[in-house]
C-alpha cells in the first residue's frame, strides 16, 4: 500500500483558452500528485492514493472530502495479471468507523475502460477508514486506503502534504496501451557467476568427421546433395568421389579403351572354352585351364574398369567412383564441400552429430579461474531466448578447469545438455555466464528493468500510479533473470520491468507524456 492524507493538484485549468499545464508535483512518500479536471477538485486540494493487492493496482484521485459536498473520484484499476484496465464491473466506496460501514457509494460500471468515477457525498465530518471494493469478472478485491478526514467545510480543508519532486509522468492510459509491468524489489537468492565466451559443438564421443579417402571430384549420390540438418543412418551412402582424369585423356580414348578391353575379354573367354575342351580330351594339362580362367577374370575386371571410367566422364552410373559412407547415425551438422568440388586426400567433407546432445564449451578468463569452486551450471542467450543449464537437472558437467590455455589465458568449462528447437547453430559464438557454485541472498531487480543510459545502468521506480523516478543503480551479481543491486533502490519499491524504455522516452519529452489526460 502507498497511503497518503493529501497531495497538491498536479494540473490546473488556466484561463479561457482551457490550456492544460503540468505543475510541479509534490507528494508524500509513496504518493503522486493528482489530475485536475475533476469538477470541484479545483476548489479543494486533491487526495491521491496508489495501492496494490496481489491481483490489482488502484490509483485514485479525489478532492478532499467535505460533509455535504460532492467529491468525484477518478479511480484507475489495473489487473496485475496482464496490466490491462478493468473494463467492466462494480465499484463501492466505503467509509467506516469502528469496523462498521457508515456510508457506501456505488458506481455500476467504469466510465471508460479502467476508470471508475463514483461520486462521494459524506453526511458527517469525522475521521473514517476509506476502502474501495471492486467486483469484476475474475476479480474481487478490496483496496483499504487507511484513515481519511471528512472536513466540516471547505474552509477547514487542510492543504496536501508535500512529496517527492522531479518525478516522470507516464499516464495510466499510456501504460494500458503499451507493454507495461512493474515488480517489487525483494531479496532473492542468486547464484554467483562469471562471464565467459562460449560456443556450441557436438559431444566429443558422439560426432564423426567424414574425410576424403583420396583426391577426386565430390558429387551427390542420388537426387539430393547432403545438407545441414539431414538425418542419416549408419552405412548410408552420402556421396561419391570420382577420380579426376589425367591430362590428354578424352572421350575417344576412353571409348577405345572400352572396346579394347571388351575384345581382350572375349578373346580370353574363347581361349578358356578351347582349353576346357582339350582338357576333357586329355590333350592339355589342368594348370593351363586354371591360367586361362585367371586371364578371363582379369580381362572382365579391366573391361568393368574401362566402362566405369567412361561412365564417370559421361556422368553415367551414379555408383561409379569411391562411395562416401556415413560412419554413424545422426544429423549432418556441417557440409564443408560443394557439388563438383575437387577435394584432396584427408580433406573434411561432412560432420555428423549423433543424438540430441550438445556441448557448451565456455572459456573463463584467468582472473576468474579461482572462483570456480564447483560450476553448477550456466546460461546463455541465442535465437532471442535465454537458456539456463543446471547441473543435475538438465545438464551434465563434462570438465572444469585443468589447465590455463597459454594463448587465450582462459580455463575451459564444458557442459552437456539436450538441444531443443531454439538451440543456436553449432559453432556459434555466445556470451555466457558460468555459475561458480556460490549463492548469495541480496536485493535484486529483473534484468528487463535495467536500461543502459549512456553507459550508466538505471531503473525506473514507480513512486505513484502515474509518476516514476529515474534511479541510477550499482549492480553486482548477474543471474539469468535477476541482477543484484548494491545501491539505488530499496526493498518494496516497484521497478518497471516492461516498458521501461517508454518511461525513459516520457522522461525525455515530459510535455508529450502529459497530453490528453482528462476524466
């Protein structure tokens, strides 16, 4: 709750031109000044309250209560589930004493989305407890605003109390029309972390690099060339390595070689048949037949080789050449060769990663190496999403420390985790934070509340329903979702977690921020 007895009027109707101006806002702690334009509020100082329940926020302004006189309330009610205005429902304004309701004033619906305007006309002066009850679909709340004075006459109304100055005005209508949310500053248990440069790679024991066994031209096997993301089976043929023809070899010479090999093969076969007949008649020794059989096999092999060279040159049979085979089942994560590219022996062609496991390899600067007692996890950002790794939950620690790299002066830490659809591409460089294993309880604000203002981290604290204060903060530990704050905010203050940049723009252009607000 942000209780108050009074605040001064924030706007006044000036002259016949009806120009609305913003006056300097003075309010009691945790309060903001009110709006003009509430009828009789110009003759009496305006009381302003901002109050929270776990489901709603109430920001209400009304002229000081006087017995026998109307005071029109401007009660702004916001649902904290999505920070949208309450668009329908009933509001009751209750004045009570000693636990008994002395007066009730009801309005059956908001005057417009989010704004209820009940008129309160107390009968008797005195000190009452003021409550506003809201009954709306999915929302039943009572905002207890504490004690309020009903004055005997306008001449006895006390002036509003002074409050904080220099606040930024950002109206409820603006908050409702944009992405907006706030959150109270509380103590949280954060895990200490250190910065690391990192990248993703397949696990060392579940990856295979396919290399060229010889030089040649790499081509696809079948209709599709291997692409990243393709699932393959162990033993599946991925491509073909075709030998490059020597200088001076052309189509005519290849055809001639096929014809010569065919003739030699036919001659060898005929000679084998002749010798087999002679062997049956006992005219030749058996070893002569065996030699002829070997000559026939060699001739057929030379014919097949000559045909393969001709087909390769003509782009014929796709299986002509050295097959490139997948050594493991998995997913292709890298293709390092183009169709028709000439490759050298041992050149990398493809990389295959098995399963859905990935390694985050982080490099910790030497200066922070001593803080790595027992890394308990890490977090990194990629593809517009923050991924948190927790050892023992969804992550396994592979290695930590061991030796400092003499060139980069960093220490390696490797985590294994299961990838999902939002996991960045393998090999991508990332900024990461590695949890050291220490935990600290400290005041913290959401990372989304922080604005970089010229190199200075700042947050915007909501001092009232429509007023905000710019606060430079000194940061400490950084978690995946929250950042520790050493100075700049106090426990219980509410910081803007969504829409902070819009509030910053309102601070830069206060005249524009205050336009168009009247009840």
